């Protein structure tokens, strides 16, 4: 099959792999150099430089690449004009300020789309029974650990609820899919379904009052997204920079790029997602919280080793990629395999970690009823990743024998890592049997460079640039949710019924 792919197409796949690895290494390089120091937004410049090296080739759409590249540069320049640093409490939200202005640009440039969104807002107001039920279920932990802002359709996610509201509406299907994308990879505001309901109930309000607050917030997210994001950040105590000023500046500067993409017939759902998912490395993955977390030598060693496995495996795959999706599959499977390999080194299996984190979730609901709306989000990403990794590295026929699409994953960087091979140097030497596992548990709250987000963002832009008119988010696939081994919720998933 590989021999049938033209050489120039293989060169494009190789370029995609190089761009993805380049983004990951740029981020990790800064962290190695700056960990333990005071974060400055300008520290992220090497990542911006890596993004600026991305370029379309062959049939890839230039306007899609411009959405990614211009957004990262606009984000970096706007942020550095407003602040020198971002405090840890504010850094997770830096990738939520792009889609609200872009949605408003689409509203202004295309009245028909705006009209469809306003009809959707009306429909939210008529969906009290659905929104009430889903808010109650999320508050009570009905679905078990879930991702409220999932990029797919898992039960308990905003996408799952939005999809069900859209299903019965009579508006153009492309508008439905754009609305859906905008709260998936698009990250339209920092809001996740059920959060207002939860807060209101804990504040002593009645369920009826709580549901009204929930519906009002959901409507605002689509009716006036910039105002909604400003409101959410004020309520969260954000202080690092003027969020409204950021979005006004970003909107002004990105409008030309958005209009060019519209003129190039890029699907609106891609216009609202591509600009958002690439900016998180500036002041989130490269950030004070990351600098603090990676003070620990073992945590940093895990990130470095996984990055080395990614690079080595991608190099092995060059010339063997099957199609444009192959670099993404091989890249993310390689990092998942690497993390699970490290987990195994301390005598832990995936099922042990699932058991631990799922049980902890239910007790967390009980003991922390005011838990953050996204508290378990990355735990879910982490257990999904290691479960996939175990299916890859286990021996045949239990697993794939550490081979993906015919390419052996190179785990030797882990075996050569001086820190990971000598855990006794980082604890009581004679009892060093949990050091690597404990580092992984730190990363279970912040696995963005293991899953890896810079890699996924870079490769998705490359893929979307080849299929600019197709909807690429939320992911219309079964995620094989790992938490389902304990809290089986497949009957509530609706990925196969996506609008």
C-alpha cells in the first residue's frame, strides 16, 4: 500500500511529522531551560517560531494554515502587550479567548449564520427538561469521571447536550455543525454545562432557580460570547490581564484572516476551531504552573522521555505513513505507549490506575460538592491514554506488540533515560518502587504534553488543510472511554447520532 503513495505525498506526510515534533520540542525545550524560574510570556517565543515554520504544501489550503499561524502570533503579541506574565490560576483559560471573537466576526459577516445561532439560543430556553436532567446528573457524578468540555460526545459533556438540542432543530446542517464545533475544539468560552446549576444549588438556591441560571448562562455563551467570557473570568477572579481588551484586540487583528478563510470556502466549524487549539502553548503549557510542576526531576524526565519516543518513532515512520491521518495516529499512539511503559516499570497496570482514580472521583463528589466543573477532565484524558497505551505495548495477541500501522514504537529513549532508570536517587534508595508512578500522578492532572496537544494541534491543521470543507470536531468516533470499565455509560453517548 505504501509503495502506491507518490513520493511527493510521502514528503508531505514527513513534513507533517516534522512540524508536529518541532512544536513539541520547542515547548519542551523552553520548559527544560526555564523550569523553576519566574514565568514570562515572552518565554514562549521559541514555540511561536516553530509555528511560523509551518507551511502548506501540495493541495493543503493556505487559509487554514493562516488561521493557525496568525492566531498564535496574534495571541502572543496581544498577550505580551497586556502583561508580562500570567498567574497559574489564570493560565488554563488562555485558549478560551479566541473563539468568542471569531464567532462574533462570523455573526457580523454572515447574517444567515447569526440567525441560526439565535434560533439555537431560543431552543436552549425551551430545553429545560434536558438541561435540568443533565445538570443534575453531572452534579451528582451520575456518569462517573467525565470530561465536561470533551472534544467528542461523551455523556456529561457540553457537546453531548448541544448535539441533542440541535438534532430537533430546523436550521442548515452546516450551521448546526459549526455551533457544535464552536463548543468542542473551538472552546467557545470557559463554560461547561452544569457549572451554574452546581454553584446555585450549593449556594442554597432551589432547583428551579438553579436550572434558570444554567439556561441563562448557556444562552449567553452563544448570544454574546465575548461578554460571556468576560463575565466568567470576573467570577473566577481572573487578574492577570484585561480579558475584554484582549478579545477586542484579537478580534480586530484576526478578522482579515477569518474573512480570507470564509472566502476560501473553509467550513465555519474549522474557522472556529483551528485558531483556538494552537495557542495554548503560550502561557498555558509554557507557564508558571508548568515551571512549578517540572521542578521535580522525575516529572521532567517523563516529559523528556516521552518526547524522545515520539521523535524517534516518527522518524522510523517516515516513508511508511499510510495516509494523512497516519502521522497523527502513530504520533499519539507512540506517546501513549511510552507513558504506559513508564507506568509498568513501577509494577502498576492500567486497571490499577483506573480503579484508583474512578473510586477517588466518587468520593471527591461526596467530599467536594463544589468541585470545579472541569476538575476530573485531565484525569479522564490520562486514563484514556494509558489504557490505549496498554493495548499497544502488550504482547500479541493481548496487544499490538508495540507496533502501530507496521511501525515499531521505539521505547529505547526510556531505557536510556538516566533519571527514569535510577529512581533510587529521588527517594529512600532501598524502597524506590513508587517514584515514577508518583511522577505520573502529577502528570495525570496536566498531561497536555503527553497526549500531546502541540502534536495534535499541528497535525489537525495539516489534516484540515486537506479537507477544509469537512467537519472535524467534535470527533465522530467511539473513544473507548476507559472509565467505562467501572461506570458504563455508552448508552448515553451520541457520537453516532451527531448532527
